């Protein structure tokens, strides 16, 4: 009789466990279905916030117009050549023109950009946590505005912490342009992060007017992302650094005439300087076209448009992004067939930037 009781007890236990198992399985299945349904219902911006803690700040036309400040450094630095290149005759005129230089960003365009950022951040998270943290931090710092086609001849640029993009970018966002402009915001907001890098790249800051450049300075094109005209360059890796007579160059984008009709009406040139003790001067030697400046291009790569240290390092940030994204496929950031790593300037930037990532963005 006892064995029958034992068997019935065992059977009851088994039935109880089976029932619990199927009920739990059903509950899990229901939860998975609900989670899947909730996932489908999330908007792209909600996914971006949920998975990456990012909320993109878009400015409408009126908000963006507040970035234009009449007595701000950018407009205040507009001389006659720069006004002419922007088809204006006075500061008052360019101020009123630039106040109306923005368009509203449509909901479809916001969705397009949110999707682009969601996909980009998902890829970066697969590869490098420190770099992912870096990009996330600065995306949450910036705002995005949409420029009318004519503003700055269609060139993306930044004011304060706002990235001002061309209309085409909102239709098909370009990742290299995005990281380039993020870098300009970083440079403006945290200049000390780049203070030690620029000398390593051969840049030297000489905060006084150079004698002999009196006719050159007025033709220098204003760039909101690199407004300072006092940077010089010398090649740290060349043999001249072993002597007391380093060769310094002033580099700029110079309008071809005193009354240019376009911001692209420029020559990219390097001017070789002479030096007497701590005083630089220019003796009117023929300028060197930046595209033909062999020493400069061997060091930095063929980036003839990147005449300012802010522009050069922003270009390097594009290369670094592409290398990171490529390493997702190769599982080795150094297994790159592109020539980026052949340029001494980029190698210096990469080492410096990765040290910054490890120190400030590794957590």
C-alpha cells in the first residue's frame, strides 16, 4: 500500500513541475511577444534614446537665427574682401542676410538623421567603447541646424555648439562630414584638449602681425571653424629642425582679388618666412601652392584645403572614424590597406587622440 502512495506522490510532483514549466514558458513567450511589439512601436528617436542615451537637438530656423550675432567675432571680422565674397557691402547687410540664412528641419529629415546616428552608434559600439563614448558625449553636446543653399557657399560649419549643415546632408547624411563638424565643436569648447597636439604636428602660434603680410591678411578668407590667422607651420621631422634655422611657413586661403564674388574664389598658398631672432617677416618670395607643397603633403597627406590646424585635425578625425568602422569588419584597426597610416602627421594625431580616449572616455 505504501508503494502506491509513493508512486502517486511522485506523479503529482511531476505533474506539478510540468504545469509550472509550461506556465512559465507561456509567460516568457508572452513577455517576448510584448517586448517585440513594444520594440516595433518605438520611433527611431526613441530607439536612439533607449539604446544609446542620445537625444538629438534640432534647431528650427528662428532658433538658428539667434546664432548670428552682429558684434560676435565671426561677423565682426568681416573685412571688405570677405563681405564681397558673400555678396554684401557692410556688416549691417550681412547681419540681416545671415539672420535669414536658415530653414526649418522637417520631421522626415529628423527621422533620416536619427536613423543615420542610430546605425552609426550601433556600429561604433561593436568596435571601440572609448570612441563610442567620445562620439556619444559630443552628439549630446551639439545642436543641428539647416542652412539655406547659399550660406557660406554651401559649406557645413559650426557656430558655438551648433553644426550647420547643407540641405543635402539631411537627405543623405555623410558620416565624415558629421564627425568633422563635431571635431570643430570639440575644438571650440575644449581647446586645451588640442593645445599639446598642434606643436607635435609642427604648428607654432605667433600672435603678432608678420611684417610683409600687410597686403595678404586682408585677403585671408574668414572661416568660422578656424578664425585665427596667426598659426605658422614647420616640419618637425625634416632635417632643418637639427639646425638653429627652422623654416617656417604661413599658410592660408587667400582671395584671388580684392573684390571676390565667391568664397571659393581663393588660392591655397604657403608663404616661406624669414626670421631674425624671434621676429618673423616675409620678403615677398613667390607663394607656394599648397597642392604643390611637397613637404607639407608628404607629412599630412594630400589635403590642400586643410590649411588651418583646426581643419587639418578635423580631416584626421574623418580618417579615424573610417578606420574604426573598417576595423569592425577586419577585427584589427591596424589592418587597413588605405594610406592614412603612411602620413606622419596622421600617425601623431592618432596616437595623441587614442591617449585622450583612454584617459577621458574609457569608462
